[in-house]
C-alpha cells in the first residue's frame, strides 16, 4: 500500500480504545461513575447533538438515575442495604448495550 489511511482499521482501533477507556474508568471509579458516562449518550439520542439540551439533560438524567438507584437500594430489601453500584450496574449495563446496538444499527 502506498499511502493514505486504512479507515476500517483506524475505526476498529478507535472503538477498541474507547471500550478500554470506559472499562478502565468504570474499574477505577465504580459503577456509580458509569452513569456519568451513560447519561450524555442517552440524552443525545433523545434530543440530538445540541449541547444546550445535552448538558442540562445529562445532569438531570444522571442525578435521577443515581437517586432512583439509591432509593431502591435503601428500601427494596430493608433492613439490608444493597450497594449502590449493584443497582447502577443493573441499570447501566443493559442501557449501554442498548445504546451500542442503536448506534450500530444507525451506522448501517
């Protein structure tokens, strides 16, 4: 090959790097921080790319999800409290997989 960029190869590397980054951040911060990665993507799907809607929407959605998870963690199995990370993982992981699926269908 004489020049240029292999776009598919670069794209695969970028996706792998992004997945590794998300995994690393989640491992260090925990599943509660995962909501901070998930909320902007979910809001962007609902409102579009306008940051005037994405920024406040992300804050509201992220706070609402954590508040909901905390409320359920404290009350669902009272008097035992579940770790908040367990419930945010139950919310975040399926939602993140759904977002990935939506994005892959949009690309094709």
